[in-house]
C-alpha cells in the first residue's frame, strides 16, 4: 500500500537545540515534496518545497533534505524557539498527477 | 492581501441534516481545493478545481457530497445528508497555478463540523 509516514509521537526539545522531523514514504514516484506548519485551529501554512532532483533546501533557520533512494525527507529547525511549537506536515506530490498527499504530521514542542 | 476565507468557522448539526461550507480563495488563484482533516491526521483531498472545472473529484463521496465553483471564484461544498462520521475539519485552499509545478497552497482556517 502507499503511505506517507511521520512520527506520530510529539517531539519535545529544549530551546536553542535543532529539531529534526522525519517523513518517509513508500511506493510513490515523487515530483516534489512540501513542508507545512499547522497551528491549532488554523489551516496549514507553506514553509518549503524540495524537488526530486534536489538534495537540500534552506530558508533561514529551516533546512529540508530529500533522499529518493531512502524515500525520506528530513526537516530541520536550527536554534529552535518556543514559537516554533506547532504540528509540521509533509506533503508529497505524485509525479504526473499534481496530487498532493499529506502525512499525518508531527507535533513539535519547544521548551524554554 | 486577504487570505482564503471560509465560513462558517464552526457548525453543529444533527445527523441526516444538510450542511454547506463556503470558500473564497485568494484573488487571482485559479486552483481551488477542498480537503477533509480528521483529528490527528493530515488533510485529505476531496476535490480540486481548475477555474470552474472539477479536475479531480475521485475522493469525493458523491452519494452525499457535492461541490460547485460556478464562476471560477468562490466555491461551496455541501453534504446531504450528514452522517456521524462526517465530523471533521473541512479546509479550503487555493494556489496560483497548478502548472507552475509545486505551487504552494494557501489554506483557509477551516470549518469544524460536528454531527450529533
């Protein structure tokens, strides 16, 4: 079966540390992958996009890697802050379909 | 610039009743999406519009769900009759142009539906 998996357990880290979130997929041929942030009671907000032929993307304190051999994307937040606390969703676009499939999300909690 | 607008924000109905959700996308965005999000899950696509044409409605339960985007701008999603299992958050999103591969999607705040 086709799946996009994110760690369902919350990730708790201390302020200033680097948070690393994982997104694994099976049996998809990806065109690109996006990461979104979702706060309680609000819709997801786009953060970053990485294409299948790209290994790494950076934006300020955010970094995304994409390994199509391992079928995995890693999302890093460096120098994390309590304001980074939210649920982070990965979304995979299937090549040739324009369809975005979302993972279940991982809740990040950054403690002062 | 105004974001994606959805109404109502919350809706409580009894089962077997009809319900409708409204969405106004960001001005100029040709592509509009309706998603369903259950608690602790990611959004699941129900239907995607390119202008007024529904180009992907494969996940829309057509026996009870319907949607329209008559003038290619705002859209309405309807459920009739609602069932207990329809309780969820219904999200609307829009993007500038699906052909610019990887266009980010802009989401509204969602409508939280509770079916009693």
